């Protein structure tokens, strides 16, 4: 029997290999980041207003780029620091999400890695090296934290809800303040940790009930959005609206507060 390899579809085993690599690289990159945190000199420069860059950001991204290129030389790579061009199969990397925290020695940051194939995020890993936590997800297979399955929270009352808002200098400050005011009026506790990837991971594992930001780049959110979906939460249409190339609005929430959270933030959920 002749099989047309152009239409036979991807071999699941190559996703298995990428998943193993993603998991291993998140951990090794986390170790590099943790070593950088421990150094006395964490000097930084600004790429823009409140947009920080340290030597460790570059070191982590170089490590990831080289390892992925060696294992899968045909895959595209899109990183926060070195850029790149998306392809059919693309690794999307934030070497340190929460660099403003990292640069000041605040132990709340992570490494975020996602693998996107044909417009869908298939694999995601978020490593918080300070807490020794690895969140990992595969499309259709759920999400785990350090190997144990996690689910979004069952919260349905805003008086008991803890949500997080990310701030972006790409949109007017008034939008952030209006969303915060609306959520406070509903009775929610609103916080900001300055690491959007961790904020999304915490929605996936029930530590937070929702995360929203008016504009995020793909490397900040793709892994976390996959995790929220796989953990039973609701998310917006980031990739469908061109987020891989241009970035865009991000919303993720536990089902019990999702509609109210969307109304308060002015961000749309996927139907």
C-alpha cells in the first residue's frame, strides 16, 4: 500500500520527542536562571519603559535556541530576546518572564516554552525554579505540576475570587484602571505579580481564578493558555486573532467566574 506522506499527518512520536525535550529544557533553563538570580550582579538595561533585559535572559535563550536547533533543526524559533520568524512548527520562548522581578532579586519569575504546530499550541512548560515547580501540558492530555494533575478552581462567587491583572504600556492606563475598578466592585481580590506566564499557570492549578491583560506577546502566554484549557478553564482566541505574530489580548479564567470576568475586563472569551 502506498501512503502519501504529504497527507498522512504528523507522526505522534515526534510530538512525544518534542514533549520530552520541552520538559527537560524547561528544567535546565530554570537552573541557569536560578544561578543568575544568585549572582550579586544582576545589572540590567531597559529595552523600553518597564521592559528589562539582563545577561541571564540572553544566556537562557541562547541555551534553549541551541538545544532545539540541535534536536529539531527544521523547527522555527521565536524568542523574546532574539526574535525569529514563525513557521509551521515553532518553539515560542520567554527565557525569563518576570525580568523586572528577577533584576531586583524578587523570587517570582519563570521560564516559559511552548511548541506550536499548524496554528495550535501542542506543548507547554513553565518552570518556576525558585519554588522548584514545573507546570507541563500537552493538548488533549491535561496538565501537571511536578507530575501531579491539576485543575482550575471551582470558584463561582466573586466575593471569594482572587484574580490577576497584567499591565501593558501598549494600551492606555485607563483600561487597566477601569478593569481593576470593575473587578473590585464585584468583590474580587485583584493582584499583580508581574509574571504573566506564572499568572496563567496559577489559574490552571487553582491558585488564581482568572488572569487578564490587554496585550501580551506570544512568548508570555502560549504555554499558560494551553495549561488553563487543559485544566478545564476558559480562554480567549489569542492564536486565532493573530497573536503568534502580533500579540494581543489575553484572558483565562475558571468557568464559574469566566463570564463576569470577561465583562469586567472587556475581553472576549472563546465561545
